[in-house]
C-alpha cells in the first residue's frame, strides 16, 4: 500500500466504477440525499443565476464557476498535467455580472466540461490507462474532497435560489 507522500506513478486502488459513483454522488446524475449540483443548477435561469441573495454574497453563477475552477484544479493535481486556460480570468472566485464577459450558458458549460474531464481522468487512472504523480491516499482524498465540495455547493445553490430576490 502506498502512502500519501508516495510520489510514484501508480493507479488508483479502488475500481473505476466506484470512483465514478463517488463523483456522481456530488454532481449527478441523482443522489439519495437530495439535489446533486447538476440538479441544483438545472432550473436556474440566467436572471436568477446572477442575482445576489444579499450585498457581498456570491451569486449562483459565481458559485458554479468557482466549483468548475476547483474541478479543474483537482484534475490537474490527479494527472500531473498543467490545466488548460479557463473560461474566466483569475482564479478560485470570480466576480460575475449578468452583462459581463461570461454568460450563464458558458458557466454551465464550464461546470459540465470540467466534470466530464475529471470523470474521464479518474476512470483512466483507475483502469491503469493513465498514471498519477500522487500517492493513493492523496488521490482518494481529492476524489472525495471534490465530491463533498459539489454537495456543499449544491446545498448552497438551493439556499441562494430561495433567498435571491426575484
């Protein structure tokens, strides 16, 4: 068994099906605990996506783009490959306006694209078609962590939808 500090290129110790299932629990399709992130975002209109529930609070669009950025970061760490340019300039949290440079459709597409790329990378590592510079414990922590991140933000989106002035 490798440790979290092992920097050799090895495959994930848990099967691809389990890795995919863990990622699906947070993003979709379907979770037993309530709306996953995809479901939470599905019924959000562009008008609601950019509304802030209160001054200084993040909009749904900002939450979603932040999560997409985090997925991208996790994928880069898992694969050891530098990430491609992102849909928005900056990092982590982005200030988005309805008439800004990034539309709600682009935000939604960024989340979907980053999630699919992460699933593909995790599957390739789990099946031994790709390697990771990280040890087993670090890889598992990243997969579980991004799933928890998605669940957290799904709940946050659900709350912001209720609080956003319509």
